């Protein structure tokens, strides 16, 4: 699979899966939670509250793992992403990711507690519906 076709397959899977599992490190042990997934190309964005444990965990250790696919409501592909996360308060990024359903937790995109986990993939393993695996690296 060429890089272009590989990346396109990954993008299709990202866009077809509205949720993911985010893995962080808490007290030297793995911690995983479900989150809503937003992407711009291969960059992953996860909206969260700056006061959550995951933000503390990622500030101590920015390495993270994102798993998506093969679930009800998603696609039959599986995408596993090893990445590095930063906590973004960039106003433009916050506006691009903002969804009206966030009003349950935040007053609006300018709410100071609303932040974006901006994940830059280092390695992506993609498994298609037939079980064929490909690896993308940054």
C-alpha cells in the first residue's frame, strides 16, 4: 500500500469512528478512557476539561495511545496510534473542534476550562476489515 493510499485508509477510518479509547499513564500504570474523536488529517483532537486527571497525566508524560474502530457505530477497521499529546488553549483550534453538545460542560469555546488535547501521531497501525496490517510512521 503506498503512503498516499495508506494515509487515505487511515483518514477514512478516523472519519468513520466518532469515539476512541485514549490511553495515558497514571502513577506508572496505564489508564484508558473513552473520548469523542476529532481529527484534522492525521492530527487527533480530543476536547476535555483542563481540570481532569488526563490533563495532569499528559502534562507529566505526554506519550499516549489512541485506539479506535471495530465497534458498534464505527467501522470494521482498527486504528492504533502511538502519539505525543500537548494541551492546547489555541482559540482557533478550540473553535474548530467546538460542538454545541459541549454546552453541557462548558459555557462556550472561550471557556478557560475547555482545552484540546492535540495528539501528533508517531506511529499508526492500521488493520483493514480483512485483517491486513499496515504501519505508518511520522
